């Protein structure tokens, strides 16, 4: 009798989980269709109807949809839940950067980038974005460290060479800047920024 009861409860649990999975897949599918027609709030509602606070994927998806809908604080909340559920998740932290940057919360953006680099120190996208923040803050020595990391791995990278050229120029390293600008001009001989940099280096 006891075994039969346990078996029955197990079957009910399995059936309930299967139903839940089906509802989730359906909600995600509808949200993609609505997103494609730019109905972001309706897409979010489809997911909110089956929302589970402990679901990484649904929090991540809601973070994106709320961001698209211009609901930035709500977006931040969902992305933060995603990060809490998977602290090593780079995708969740990169998602969180979107609503933070729209609100010009650059210290918070930088904190997320530093967290990502703690997980993946050679992430070229994050190293570049971090360098760009430091460059705009005129912290050229810190910007250079991140650009050097990228160029050790991708020596012919166009954007990193261009930014490092201007970073070195700002550090009064004209010879180094000229090398980077020259690399940019090998990649794109018509680049006006690199050409201007080369001109200034020769003054």
C-alpha cells in the first residue's frame, strides 16, 4: 500500500513537471514571435504568466525583453537574479550592462566588466569595452593594460590598434602610437582617424 502511494505521488510529480516544461516552451516560443514584431511588453507578459524566480533562463529572457521595452529598472532586477542564480555566467553580466549603460551608470558597468574579467581575463570584447571606459576617463595607463591583453592575442585587431594608438599618443609615446596607427592603416588605408594620428605623431 505504501509503495503504491509513493509510486502514485512520483507519477503525479513527473506529470506536473512535464506540464510545466510544456508551458515554459510555449511561453518562450510566443515571446520570440512577439519580440519579432517589437511587442516587447506582451512578450514579457507571456513569460510572467509562467514565471519562476528560480529559473535562470526565464530571468535572463525577461531581463532582455524589459530592456527592449525601456523598463530599465525591471530589466536590471531580472538580470541580477540571473547572476545570483549563476554567479559565473558571463552572458547574464553582459546582459546587465545594457540597462546600466542606458542609465549612464558607468561605475556599475565597469564593476560588471571587472567581474567578467575575473572569470575570463582574456575576454577580448570586455577588455576592449573596459579600455574604452578608462580612455574616456583619461586613465590612459589602465586603458593600455586592457588593450595590450587583446593585442597579445589578436595583434592585427583593427579597433584595439586604433584605440591603443590614441592611448599611447595621450601617454606621449609617439613612437608606439605610430606603430599602432600604421597597423590600422594596413588594415584600412583610408582610415582618417589613424591618418590624423600619424600626422600628429610626426609633429
